[in-house]
């Protein structure tokens, strides 16, 4: 009984750390959307736009300030996944919507309509409900355990489906509808983002275990997750830049956060469903 109480207290402490880090991440990432869009607008005024395939924004200092702000936010988000379940951390990304909406009103002169306000409220309410009911996560002792979850048939099926959808959107839909339909870029970023979340979770756990004295650097699986994370992040940044220059920042944030939450929920269920079922059986047996 005493050991069970200690474990529960540790879970609460880790969830609190994850909550604080995820909240800070939302603030930084929400700010970065505005700063990067200001940089993209400035770069577009003097060269080819990102939405047209141009990369002139790479020479714009303001865009790099926004990128650094996003990196800080993503690092905080990365650290949050080391302590708390994805079901708790990911929904807190909705806080970036509020930050983006407020800053876009003052700096980009974007007016949020009633339905947009309703969307923001629903995102926050939904995120709050999920956070309040976030499950405690089984303590993973090595990257090998995460790898075992990643090669389950359900997760492999989801991964194959996600890659097929992304390729379809990138190769067929983007050239035809990318400039006119927000869901093409949102779909690419969200589906890739769901894989990013799970790979980042694995890398975060590997770092946490290494810091605690159980080095994971020698595992082949660790570097697979690292490469997947880097590849997914690069793809997301490319298409988010193309999307940001075309759409209202708050609309972009709302669409992206909601679609990403849906994809992450499906991914989490595919990857951790078996683990959750096993944990439930153990708890019921106790």
C-alpha cells in the first residue's frame, strides 16, 4: 500500500512538471506563429513568397527570431513528454491558440469572428477535460519497450496509413489544391505531427533514462527514433511556413491544433493501447 502511494505521488509530481512545461511551451509556440508570420510577410514583400515555393524568408532576421522562439517552445514541449503522458501534454498545445489570437489582434490586425471565438473556447474546454482525466503512464524502463510498442501490428498499420496519406497530400493534392485549400497543408502537418509526437516521446524517455544512469545511446532503436523526429520536424516546418503566409494565424492555429490532437489520439491508442490494457489487468488483479 505504501509503495502504491509513493508511486501515485511520483506520477502526480511528474504530471505537474509536464503540465508546467507544456503550458510554457504553448506560450512560446503561440508567440512564434506571430513573429514568424511577420517575418514571412516582410520577406514576401521583397522576394518570392513561401507559399509559392520561395525560401527568401531564410534571410529575414525576424523569421529567425520566431524560429528561435518556436525552438524554445518545442524544447519545453519535448521536456514535458519526458514527464507526462502524451494525452496530457498534447491538448495543452491549445493554449497557443489563445496566445496567437491575442497577439494576432494587436500585431497582425486579424479580427476573430464569433465562430472563431467559439472554436477557441471549445479547444480550451476540450483540452481542460482531457487534462483533468489524463491517465497515469506506465513507467518505461528502456527504449526497447517503446520499440516493442512501435512494432505492434496496430501501430505499424497506422504508420503505413499515415505515410500513404502524407504522400498523397504532398504529391497529388498540394500541386493542385495547396494554394486554395487549407486542409491540404494542415493535413500534412497534423499527420506528420502525430508521428513526431510519438518519436519525440521515445527520444525524451531515452534522454531521461540516460540522465538517470541507464544509457540508451548504444541502442539502434534510439537513433531510429531520433532520425524519425528530425525528418518529421523538417517536413512540418516547411509546410507550416507555406500555410502561415496564406491563412489567418488564429484560423491556422485552431485547424492545426484540432487536427493534430485527433491524429495524436489515434496514434496514442495504436501505440499504447496494448500497454494500457495490460496495466488495467494488473490493477484489476491487485
